């Protein structure tokens, strides 16, 4: 306890009330409250992650729209898609599934 008092007395002349107010303000901004720097960093990380997910799903949507337009464009492409995805066959055909 004596050490703290000695340190306080030693630096009391150099530190005025404005510096103390600034230090308290900085501490409050960084560590106390709803909008701290640590939360801000976490929110920025979450925003970056969500933006990358938005980009991914936008690209997937475009790919799926292209596939859908290709399937709707002709009966042959619809038949090809049905055969590949759902293993559909004609009545007189046999289906062989080769797994890799």
C-alpha cells in the first residue's frame, strides 16, 4: 500500500485532471459499454463472413438459373437432366450405375 501512495505522490504533479479524464474515457471506450472496440472487431468479422456467404449464394443462384434455363429450353435437355439426376429410364432400357 505504501508503494502505491509513493508512486501516486511522485507522479501527481505531472498528471493533471485532464489527463485522468482522457485515460478514463479511453478505458471506457475500449472495455465498457455496448459498443466496445472488441465487439466492433467481432462484428466486422461477422460482417465479412456474411458478405462472403452472400457472394457464394449469389453465384450459386446464377448457376442454378442457367441450368434451369437450359432445361426449359428443350425437351432433350430436360430428358438428359431427368436421366442423370433421377436415374429415369425408358421402359425397354436397363440402367447401370457405376460408382467411383
